[in-house]
């Protein structure tokens, strides 16, 4: 089930088991709170929480499932697995628990992001068969303005697209901070339209970036974004070696694809051979079409020169050279 379907789903009553998993802690927490609130409305006055840590005794969970509620006719059993890996004993215990779900009980299981191997595990499949699995994915940069707009609407505020874009720039990569900044706007300003001047003076720059977002900006040809990410990474003390690796990796991939196309290869086949994720293939395709092969080869030579600067074998401003490399590769 998609997270946005939960509210509509609640109207039909709670299922006996929910598995929430994903690496966006804010969204997982909000969904868990919604399930807890709904459980209380349906008479679950008792709540029992199990946190799976080193040495956790899975028999305690099974014993709880076989026992009756002491204080109410219904209860909520919450199982938190911070590692996302229950282990062999945990897998067997969860399968046994799902095969005999306790009566008058809503079970809520919370995990971090689960890879394909975990989702193919027997314990995961057992939960899917008897309950509802809800995955949570990060809010991508392109989706962030709309997400902020929907959060503003909840507090009877709205903003023009340029304001939403500004907010997205300030909080990108930090969804919890985005949530807090939106709440702050509700405290500072009344319901209605928010002006850019108001928002600019009230919202802090709490954006977080990593080198992978830098690579995406380069592929997208977004020069301003490349500069902004580099500035933030420099301010956070990121190692230039890691930044150079990220830029050179993207340039090297594009050069390999460009050479393959020149020799008559199929781009889709070349991207599969290069192990490029499907979610990034559109970005890569645009970058290959935009960037001449000669510029890519020149970019690799420039990257080699920056590597010599980092190692102290050549003179120059490493950060300035990184910016020039990024801008050269991003421009149309």
C-alpha cells in the first residue's frame, strides 16, 4: 500500500498487522502515529512495545501473542527492528507469530529501509500475507515543492511556485527540517498567501547534500545547483577526494557511453552494461545527448589534474577547480 492511501484505508477499519519500512524517518513516524491514534479510537487502550536489540529474546513476543490483554478488550503490539534484520531466530519467530496472530490485537512492525533480499525473506512475506506493508521513499528534489505546498495547505496557508521553490532549496535533503520550517511559518504568519519576502526572512538554510546529489545535478545540467551543492559541501568540511570521485565517476560513465554510441551501440544496452539504475537512466540519457565526447575526455584530463593538486603534486585552488569542472560538464 502507498503511504497516501492510509487515510482512505482507515475508513474501512484497521488490519491486524502493519509493516512500515523506509529510510525517511519523519514519514514513517507520522504513519505510525496515525495507526496508533486509529487503534486508540477502535478501543486499543493497552500498548506493548518490543525493541529488537542485541540479545533480544523473541520468545517474549510469542508469549505476548499467546497472552490476553489485562486492561482492555483490544491492544496494540509494537515491534521495532532498528537494524531491519531480525536474524534466523527472529525470522522464525515472526513467521510463527503471523501464523497465529493474536485476537483483538493490532500489530505494528517498524523497520528502516529494506533491500530486495530482505523483502524476499520469509518473515517479510509472512507479514505481507496477513497484513499491510507500507514502504516509504525519500521525497525527491522534484517532488519537494509539491510536498511543501501540501503541508502548507494543512495549516491553511499557500504560496506561489517561486516561494515553494525557494523553500525547497533551503531545506532539501533534510525533510525533518522542512517539516519544522513549515510549522514555523504557521506560527509566524496568518492563514492565506505567503509572500517571498516573508518566507525569505523567516526560513533558515538547513539544506543537506551529499556527493550523489552533486552527480545528479551535473547530469541534469543544472549549473546553479552544482555551485550551491559544492558550496554547502565545502562549508560542511567534505573531503575534496570524495567530491572528485563523484564528478569523475559521472564523467567517466558518460564518456564510456558516448564512445559506445559512436561505435553504433544501443544506448539502452550500453546503460544496462554500465549498471545504471533505471531511476537514473533518463538523467544519463539527457547528459549523453547534451555533452560532446571531446568535452568529456577533456573533463577526465582536468579531473586528473585536480587529483594531482589534492596530492600536492601540482599548484592550484582545488575547490575552484572542482567548481570549474562541474560547470564545464553541466553546461549545454
